[in-house]
């Protein structure tokens, strides 16, 4: 009886750990056409697997303190400009 309860508890803990481990690695995404995005809580920029698109879309660079971060849609670039300053230019 005691062994069975221990086995049940281990199975429950294993399932819970699987649920939490997948949640810790995930985020909302919203990557640009290059597969990159800005973490709006701290302003950092990083890329995931690059996306391939069939057509070339016009993208913009957000320029702040002489640092360019490119691949944004116009509206996203304007949002970054409003939040962090700098300016937008066509890439």
C-alpha cells in the first residue's frame, strides 16, 4: 500500500514538472519578418529561427544611440520609437 502511494505521488509530480517545464520556455512571440523581436520589458533584442517569406516586404530599422535594429513593420518601429526614443528609417 505504501509503495503504491509513493508511485502515485511520483507520477503526479512527474506530470506537474512536465507542465511547468514547457511553460517556462514559452513566450508570446510576435517576431518580425526576420524572426526577431524586442523584449519590451528591458529593450533587449534577440532572434529565433529565421522566417522565410515568399515576398520581400518593406521593413524599417529602429535607430537608437547609433545602434540599428532592423526588420520591423512600420507600426512596430513607430511603437519602439515612442517607447524608447530614437527614429525609424527604411532598411
